[in-house]
C-alpha cells in the first residue's frame, strides 16, 4: 500500500496544529509521542498540569486532550493520511488516552475533517462582547451534526432553560470566588505580561477581556479578586446564545469523545464566521452540573456550556514549544 512520506519536520508540524486546541485555563495538559516504525502517534495526559480543586476527576483535562486529538486527526487528514484511532488503548495505563495510527489498511477516512484545517490556527477564545445577531438555523444544524459525528450532542438553549443555566453559572462564579483553593488554583494559571516576560501557557492578562458592566453573558473573569489597572469595562449581550455539549455516558472515553466533538464544533463555527467562549463554572460543581441537563429529555451528562455568536476574535494565547510536548521514537 502506498504511504506518504512522514519526516520529523512534518510530525512536528502536525503536533503544532494539535496543540492549538483549547484546554482548561490553557494548561495544555498533553504529551505526544510518535513512533516511526509503526507510524503511530500516542497522546497522554500530563498529570502535573492537573487541577485538583476545579477538576478533581480530570474530566476537564480529558476534554482538552480530546480537542487536541481532533486537531491532530484534522491535520493528519489534511496531509493526506487515513488513520485509525483507539481511545484508552491500555487499561493498565489510564494516562495513555489515545493511539492514532497512520495509513492503517483498515483505517477509515472522515471526509469532514480535512476541510476544517484552515480554522485550526484561526480559532481563538473571545472574552469580548458579541453582537445580538442571531445564528441562523442552518448554521446551528451543521454545528449540531458536527458534534454528533464525534459521538456527542450539541443543544442550543432556549428560555426558560437558558435562564436557569445563566443563574447556575452566576452562582458557580460566586462559589469559585469564595473558595480560596479554587481562587488560588485559577491564579496559578493566569499570567502577568506587564514585565515583558515570555509566556507559553496559562491565560495572559491581555486575554482576560474587558470587565462586564451590564449584560447577562457568562464570561469567566480570570482577574478573580484582583483589580487590573486600566482594564476597560464593556456592555455584553443581554441574550447570549448558549449551547450545551453532552454525552450519554460519563466515562473517560466519553470525556474524550466530548472533547473531540467540542473542537469539531469550534473549528466549523470558526469557518462559519462565528466566535466562541466557554462557561464552565457550573460544570465544575457536581451538584450544579446535574441541573444543567436538558429539562425535556432529562438525560445525558453536560460537559460544556458554549457561548457562540458574532463579534471580535479573541487574541492568540501562548502555546508551549512542540519540543516540550513531543517525543519522536525510532
């Protein structure tokens, strides 16, 4: 069988695409390896970047790693390779999250993936106000289908469920600020760039966005209890367009599927001219997360609340050098 050349330079380029994925507090909790003789990538969780207070089960870590896996699949498909992917390939090594083999004779190609590649470097989280312009129903439909392709359900929230979710997020934000451990954990992953220091992870202060003056939009304020001199105020949308991402199960494999679905939705949304941000506060509290479920179906486990719409793109946030997250083996 014909296989395309895959030298180390291309391997690094593929992983550079993969790590543009979003992750909780931009912790980038992943490690990749590539084995030349088997033409196989593996993805492992970097447990040193775990967040024991906000993410004690590592579900959020799995979501970020799943998003990076989807990016890798997109990049590899764009490079012309068919692949097979196994989630959690070793039951005795739970930190080993996925194995992706290139040019597998039994591999299946996903025709929807290569076209997503232009969005990989353009997708950024935007913590700025969006307009009140509504997302057309046909765009919502293609985003919903994108999540389904990866084994998850995307549901756009309608009132009164949306109002309930907004209330839960507001309460969760308050709980976070009153929890000294969570506040310290969040602060650990924020970065002060005033001194001009090089930053390669976490949320830099220039990406916090303005402080909300009015509006019901749920945007996490990474400044926490601090006041940043010169930070602007802005009016956010009164009727944010929110969507929940859920799966039927709630196992580590489901978390990885949800992460892949999340990134598929985000990349496609970027191609559709949309911007996005996350509202994870309520998802991080088990009691509140349960109430986020769809009141009609009452099923599924919510992993993410997405805010989607039209507005300014957020700034590019830093990424760790590829050589720090990739090992190439013979």
